[in-house]
C-alpha cells in the first residue's frame, strides 16, 4: 500500500538553493506530525505566471515567494491583502481551493521578532537604514505600530519616495537622510536602529567582507537597540559595533523565523512550533 501523498508547499524564487526555509518548515511539519513537505521551486523570471498557475494545477497548499518574484507573482493571484499591496511585495501565497491569496508576512515577522527581544516599537524613535524591499516591510510595520521613523539610504531619492508614500498612508512625518554623518544628530536621540541594507551580508568573493553600513566615525549610544536583518552571518560587523557600544542587539534570525511561522500558520491553521523552526533555521549552511 502506498503512503498518502504529502500536502505540498514550496519556495518560488531564482535562485533558491541558499534558502533556510525548507529546513525550517519541514522540521515544523515533522514536529506537528503533519504529512506536508516544503520544496524548492526555482523559477526563471519568464515563467513566473506559469509557476503561479502551476500551484493551482498541482494542488499546492501555498508557497513562499522570494527574490526576484515578490512583485511579479501579484498579477497571477486572485486576491492580495491590503498590507501586501501597500508594501508592494507578496512573500506568502495561500491556496484556498484554487483561490490564491497573496500575503506579506515580513512586516509581522519583523514586529514579532522585535517584541520577542523586548523592544516595543510603539512610540519609539526608529532609524531605518536602507530603502529596498525589506525596508518597505519594516517601515510599514514601524509606522503601523506608531513608531517615529527616519529612513537613511545611500540613494536618498529612493528613501524620499518611500518616506513620502508611507508617510501619506499613515498620516505620519517620515524624516529622510543620506547614509552619512548627518545621521549622528538623529541617532543620538533614537531608541531603535534597524539595518535593512544588504551591507554585512556574506557573499562568495565579497569585495567588502564584514562591512558595516554605518559611517566609520559615527558613535552609537548605549541605550539604543540595534536590529540587523542580515542573517548570514548572524554576527555582523554592525552588531559587534553595537555591542561594543553597550547597545542591545537583535540579529536577523528572529524575523526570518517569525515570517516563516506566520506563513506556516496561514497554510496549516495551526500554531507554528517557533523554537523548532528557529533551531532548524539557525543550523542552516548559508554563507
Ligand atoms: P534590496 O531591495 O536589494 O535593497 C538593498 C538595500 O541595501 C538598498 O537600500 C541599497 O541602497 C542598500 N545597499 C546595497 N548595497 C549598499 C552599499 N554598498 N552601501 C550602502 N547601501 C547599500 O534588498 P532587500 O530585499 O531589501 O534585502 C536587504 C537585506 O535584508 C538582505 O541582506 C536580506 O537578506 C535581508 N533580509 C532579511 C530578512 C530576515 O528575515 N531577516 C528578510 C528580508 C530581507 P540603494 O537604494 O542605494 O541601492
């Protein structure tokens, strides 16, 4: 007698081989005794629409979506949540009997990780480094939680567009700065610094291994919490610098785990085994 076919979910991206999500989700399915499996689904950009239709055709319960497809998948979905639409990215698809709904769990994952570390975003003065895809989820989450937000980015125009867009959405004033020593005057009064740039992320042949996104002479005060979204490596140059300054540090694993846990809960309707997922994700081999 053959075993029942597992319920399948997967990761749409290009490339996807580096991902920690299969280990994290498969460990969670196993811990809850679910006959589910999480597959890598590498899809070249020209086939994204076919791949989304394929989720229906193959009866997948859903999928995660990563770079570079987080925007492109939207066109093929039946529904996109207000939050994912505002952030401009879908990282989780749920298949409800052929009706595909796009969600963004990055914003929720970021907030859960922050609160888990004892940092309350409501009313805090936050400085976000970067204005790319991850920054959109983080700035959205912080403004939704009623933090005061400053965005600093290498390309100031991108930060300005993001600040204007989300400032208007939340009726908030978002300060925008270049990623220079100008930051000193806001950091001195900030409660939270979040690095959403890819600086510090290890890449094969990296020309600046162990780089830090902050200007060299800029001092961090002891009372600030520093959250680096980079999770490969977990111990980044920015977090080392923050710790040396006496600041609280929060690494990128918490957001990775909590965005996954939120997706798991959307797919299965069950509470995610967060600690199992953290152990499986932390043991990944990405460099
Ligand atoms: P992205 O859309 O490509 O944005 C990259 C950002 O980094 C931009 O603001 C870019 O500035 C800035 N940047 C790149 N190189 C720089 C440099 N040399 N100096 C200064 N700024 C630089 O990437 P993303 O999707 O937002 O991802 C960013 C990072 O967040 C990645 O390391 C990713 O792994 C991490 N992340 C982690 C999680 C998690 O769960 N922990 C979730 C999402 C993302 P410009 O605008 O000037 O180009």
